[in-house]
């Protein structure tokens, strides 16, 4: 039979073993949970990240390289990844180190500088091609380069002013030798303008017209171009609007002038032969004079801007109109019917006359008078 002390010692040892087993089992599960947690990796793709080129800016000029690249970031720390992804809180830069690069064109490996150790980065592309030259500054005269539309639309250049006329161009030594001319390229302007005023950055071109690399920002010049617009003479016609008063058959219109001059691009002028003048006749029962503004738009300029029109109503049945001043009737015949001749023996001895009335002219005479006065007859309906 075992002694009580031995039994207690065995039970204690057994309890200790179970306690250790439970302890290690719990720690193992916790470690596994940590492993699972840290295995989560977050990704972020950043586009158009600027490339910082490191070189001696006082001695050299670098050109021909891609100024932006894409960067793929990844991290298990979501907060840190967000900080580097946000442009306002970003610490890293993409750098191209040319401090030890020889003159000429070389392929430069890119690297990331200032990135948190909790974040990894991959650059796309990993390299850039750059040309490094000795830096020089030379003076060049500036020429204005007009938009193609100026010549195509028939504009004539009266005068060009450029200020300043000469600029200093900073670029590479070999690039400076290739400069054939320096231009101020003007952008297209809206139609019907007779003056172009623009402030633009100059460009350096080689003999083939290709743009060369110069220091950024490039010098600016102010350009003023005075243009002479194409002109054309067009006819003016009346377009009655509104419903005429009761009894009015039609109207005659007498314009102070029959034509107007328009100025604008050739493509616009070619499409216009006449301009219609809207005249509201809904309340006109007597001879009336109106000043009509000639319709226009931003595509062309018209001269004169307005004309005077005399509106004469012709009443149905009687072909009678009212004078502007006294309202007395005047009779105008527009009929082409020829009346038969009456023998002298059948002629009445006397004829009655109505006060304030006028004799009836022939249709040919009436038409001829309208033509001489520049008037036209338009039916009321």
C-alpha cells in the first residue's frame, strides 16, 4: 500500500503536466491567430508620380526623359499604406540620380527614397532614358506663328507686334546648336474678330519644325495681331411677322437701302446671300416708318447695324391705303387688266369726282414707281 505522501506528490505532478499542456495549447492558438492576422497584405496603385532628377542644375541641362511613372505600393499596415498613398501625407519620392552620369544619353535606374519600412514599392517602368548636356543660354528673335484658320478663312494680316521681340533661351549645348527659330504659337480665336491679343510661351524649333527641349517654364511674350476681315455685300429682304389687321390685303415696304456689308470668316460669308429683316405688321393700318435692327450673330459683323423701312398697308377689295399724316385714302391699282376703249359719242358729258381722291394709275405705272422707290409688295397673309 502506497504512502499518502507519495500519492499526493504524484497527483500534484500530474496536475502540473495538465496545466503546462493547457498553457502551451492556448499560446499556440494565439500565435496562429497572429500569423493569420499579419498575413493580410494591402495594395495600392499610384499613377503619374513625378520623377525627381538629381544633377547639378547650374552646370547641366537634362532632357528627353519620362517625367512621371507609376508606383505599386503594398503593406500589411493599412494606416501606413494610406499615408503613403495620399499625395498630401506622402513621404516617398521617385528619384533618378544623374550626378555621376556622363554627358550624352543614358539609361538611368529609378529608386524610391523616403518610403516607410512598413511599405514596399515597385516602380513601372524601373528605368528612364535621359540626355545630359552642358547648360547654355542664348538670345533669339521671336516670330509669331498664326493659327491655320487665319489664312484658311481669308483674313489679311495688317500688323504684328511682339513684346519682347528677343528672348533668352536656356537649354543644352547641342540642343542650342539645333535651334532654327523661336516662335510664339497663337491659339485659334473665335470668329469675326479683327484683333488677336495673346500671351504665350515661346517654343524652339529645329530646321524640320520639330519642338526642341528648353528650360521650363519657357519665356513668355505678348503678341498683338491686327487683321482685316473678308467682306461681302448682301441683299436685305423683309419678312413680315404677326397677323395683319382685318381688311388689310398686303403691304408694300420701302427700305432706306437695299444692301448691307458683312465681315467675317470666308466660310461664313459664303453661306450668306441675303439677310431677312423681321417686321411686325400685326397693328399697322396706316403708312408707318420703323427703324429695324439688322439681325446678326457672333459669326459675322454687319454694317450698317440698322435701316429704316416704310410700311404701307393695302386694303382688300379697294386696293386703298391710308396716308401717314392725314389718313386720307390713296388708291393704287395693281391689276393688269386692260380696259376697253369707249367711243367719243358714248363718253359721258361729265364725271363726278370725290374730294381728296386721286386718279387710278395703270398697273405698269404703279409697278414702275415701286421699283424706282425701292419698295416691295408682300401679301398680308
